[in-house]
C-alpha cells in the first residue's frame, strides 16, 4: 500500500494507457468508418476543417449551413486546438483522411488523463493516499462518463468534465492557496469552453466562500480563487471569445459572464483582504457581495435571467422539447435509469459515510462537504435533464471509492474467514459499481416491434458513409434535410445544408421543422427561401417519426405516400437505399 501511494502518478498513467487501448479497440470499426455518431462531433470536425483552411480564429460561423450568411455556432476554439494539432501532425505521415481518423481516435483520450489524475488527487486528499486506486477502478464502471472520452467523441464534453474534476480537486486540496488557484483556473478554462458546468462551478465558488466564513485562515484560498477566476476568465475571453460572443449573449463566455466574473473576483479579493475576525461579519460581507453581483447581473443583463438558450416558444415546441438528452431521467426506460443513476446513488452513500468519518477533522470535513454538495446537485439535476448523467457519475466516483475504503475493513474484520472474504468481495463489487452491469443485464429488454427495429436501422444506416456516398457523388449543391442530419452531411460530402441543432439559429430550425410538417406549398416556399438544390429524407429516422406523429398529413408523409409534387424530381440511388433524394426542379 505504501508503494502504491508513493507511485500513484505512475499508476494513473498506466490506467490511462490501458483505458486508451481498450477504448480504441472498442471503437476501432467506428474509427475506420469515420463514424462520428453525434451531430456535435460532426460539426466540430467541420469547424476545425474550416479553421485549418483559413477561416478567422474568431469567426465561428459555419458557412456551409445557410450560405452565404452561415449558421452561428456558440462554441470556442479552445477544444479545436488539440484536434487541429493532431490532424496537422497526422498529415506529416499519412493522407488527410487517415490523419483525421488518427485525430478523432486520439483527441478524446487526451482529457481522460488529467481527469483520472484529478479524481486520484481528490481521493488522496479526502479519503487516504492509497484510496486513489479505488477511484480509478470506479471510473472504469462510469459508463456515462466514459462515453464522453471514447474515440470519435470529439466534442467539448470530455474537456468540460475534466475541468470540473480539476476544480473539485482544488476544493479538496488542504493547501488553501494552491487549492483556490486550481479551482479558479479550472473554472476559467471551463467557462472558456462553454457554460454547461456553470451550476457546479458556481457551487465550487460558493463553497470556498463558506470555507472562509467558517475559518478566517481560508482567506488565502479565497484570495487565490478570486484572482485566478477574474484573470483567467478575462484571458479566456480575449483568446477564445468569437466575434459573435463579444455581444452580450447569454449562452457562452461573453461580456455578460466576463463582467460577472470580474466584479465577483474583485469583491472576493476585497473580502479576502478584509477578513474580519468575527464569522458573523464575514457572513454579512459575503452576503452583501453576493447581493451586489446578483443585482448587477439582473440590472445589466435582464435578458439572461431565464433559460440561456433564449429560443422562441415556437422553436421550443417544434424542436427543443423533443431533444432526448434534455428530458428528465424518469422519462427514459428503467434500464437507462439504472445505468445512469446507480453509480451516483452509491456515491452519495459513500459521501455521507465519508462526511461522518471526517467529523473529528474540521478542515477535512469542510472539504468533503464542499465536494459532496456538488455531487448531490448533479444527481438531483438528473430530475431536470438526463444530460447531467456524465457529471453525476464522475462526481460520484470519489464517493464510491470512499464507501469501499470505509466498509472493506469492517467486512474483512468478520471472525468467520470465509464470510469475511465473501463480504469484502461483495463490498468492493457493489461500491465501485462493478455490480451495475450484472444487475442491468437482468433487466428484461423491452420487446422490439417492427417499427422499433426500423427506427434503429434507419438511425444507424442513414448517417453512414456507404449510405451518403451516392449523395456525395451528385453535383455539389445545397441539401434541404433534417436538422439532425445536416452536420453529418456537410462533414462527409461536398454539399451544403441549411441548419443543425444549434439554438442560435432558431429561425432556420423552425423553417426546416415546419417544411416537413406543413403543406407542400409551404415546403416549396421554405425550400426556395434557402435556395436548396436537393431534398434529402431518411424514412423512419427518429426525426422523421416526429413528423409522422405530429403531422400525419404533412409534407413528409405525403412524400412517403408517393405524393411527390411536380417541382421535385427523384434522384436514383443504389438499390434498397436508406435515404431518399430529390432534385428541386421548379
């Protein structure tokens, strides 16, 4: 155990190498087929290509959607950097296509190493120097979290989880100044990528304020956090905020959140410098500072007090309400609930035990509660949106490790040796999540109807390279197609399209949704609005089922029944194609 604790960095590296090899083998066919399964992964590749081909660093519009104006993408170039670097390095040794395959295989694995390191540090700081091994073992069974680091998963979610894990490791740090600076820098980096982790990061900031209220000597933590938060966020804005994000938008690092961070950082630095001896005075000062920031935000940016996406009710109803990951966890099947929720629930039990075991150490107790509160919040957020699952599992990892660490000695101490061995094995298997796959496999699979099978087949085949190859062989044009199919289309063909699932482009999203739901005349007007040359559909794809259920007599269903208007001409595709393509001729 002493050797393990001493060489923990080496063991983290070994874990990462083994995980990288395993994940790559699991996704090898997908790498070969360039199967970027998510719309955001495809859009990320298109964004990186555009930058490498000369598009301005600060111009993140995607001009292959809704040309010539382009679609406004609210992302950041920060996550483009490793992907672009890997493509550039790969081109030194192989063709452009293989360089991209290399990049999409390697890029998602890069943030997995600092994530594993941060989780190991948190376990070492809050549980025991040797407990990090249990956290790494638990991470292996965190399926939702690991899904963000699989090869071909090149979007920004893996980096967001990593920065959150580093922020949490800072909270767990017993050295106040170093811990505060770590959390501040990780928060600034996370905000520079996006706002998905804003709730957790805000809680991390609040936790440090509460530490300072509880103990005046925590002013070094608070001061370091304040300076690095304000300075790091300002630097992130200067380096990565796109032209569009220099407007007071609510959904990315913009003057809105920059001003909040600068004001909040200045006030926190002032509080840390002031640090009165009475905890009541510190509480009053913190409350006043919080009120000032909240009042400033409400008065300066009232448009950012509601949902940050800022979509219209029409777009909300037509599109956003149907996004699967935006639905609460209880809207999914029992099997999905078990896969996503079990590990955070086990972790919650571990956090409770760890807090109770830390009661005799006030500083450690504060740090445990700080991280546990963020983990509990992530678990509760699953009742709002399923997309909280990866963060909830990642934040539950340390709790699971704590549960195993605290219960194994009790199980091993049982007088009956056979019973103690069985009990110890059971504790480890349950605590680290190893039992989850076994339990989930017992859940009966819902019998698939013919319709279910058709939808699954369409979702798999329509975005595939073989299916899109015949489309790519057609003369270049603008293709009017589903919101969820457009990013894939522009990534693997030379065609342009209309819009992807990106909320800033609400008008175009609404137009596409209405075109397939409305009359043929309305569809002709909307397709003409974007000067589209082709119309592409995928029968039975999940998006198409929305049109089937919402508008059984709409334009999409008319096409499916063979009621093709004269202004469309069918483009022949190979026998039995999953896609249907028409040329706009009138």
